C-alpha cells in the first residue's frame, strides 16, 4: 500500500512540475513533450529497457525545467541572444539539475537533464563531457532536442524543412551527436519524428 501511495505521489509531483513549466512558457512545454515522445521511440529502436525508457521520457518532459529560473526577458526575446544573455540561458541545465536532484525520485532524471547539452566532441555544457562520458539518455535527448528546435517556429526564424534538418544532423554526426544515435534517427525519421508533427 505504501509503495502504491509513493507511486501516486511521485506521479503527482511530475504532473505538478510539468504544469509549472507550461505556466512559465507554453513553447517550452510543447517542445518538451515532443522531445520526450521522440526520445522514447528512438530509445526503443536502440534497444533500451522499459525502465531506461521511462526515465528518459520523464527527463525529456523535464529537460528544460531549469528555464523557470531564466528571466522572461531572455526566455521570450524575439531576437537572437547576446553573449551575456546566452551565458545566462546556458545555466538552465544546472538550474534544472538543482531543482530535480532535491527529490530522491528524480535523482537519475536530474543527471540526464544536467547533461542534455553536452556534445560528443566535448564542446558542450555545463561540464564539457565527451563521447561515452555523456549518459546515453542525455545523448538521445540531445538529438531529439535539436530536431524539435529546428522543426519549430521560433521568434527569430521559421521552422526548417525535414531535408535541411536531416542534413544538419548528418553533418554533426561525431561532432555534436553520437554517430550511432544520429544514424538511427536518420534511418527511422518517419517513425521517430513525423508522428510528432501530424
């Protein structure tokens, strides 16, 4: 009975956090939902276990929760960010980790969220991890996050076509992205990506 209660409580905490994100920024909420859905399907194709997939889905839903701590004037700026604004925006990974790591239920999720902007070549943030130092789930989220960012209208640019989007992923295999994950995304584009935009 206690275990069942804890499951309900944890589910309620998750729903509350997602609702908080939606109240802050509707774009971020919709973006996070699509990233979570793409990551789950991509993870299935990569042979992840059910437990790993569930953790990754939650992390996808919450990967931008740290944007709660970013000033609205930066979050909703209609032009490209200046360098000091971009430095502040990049703090959202650490802020998200700080929020999520407070709850034991989100301990693993918080680490995935912390590292979802690391790059395969070590030039990402916040810790400059590279290759397999980056958690698998974070590497998957990185590809899905980029795809959705390119395929979404932003204040400073319109969405990018599928072909241009795929070219960007292809060009950045082994640079920004784990090549195996990027290749799986490209080979299964219609299964992973298109269902999120229909």
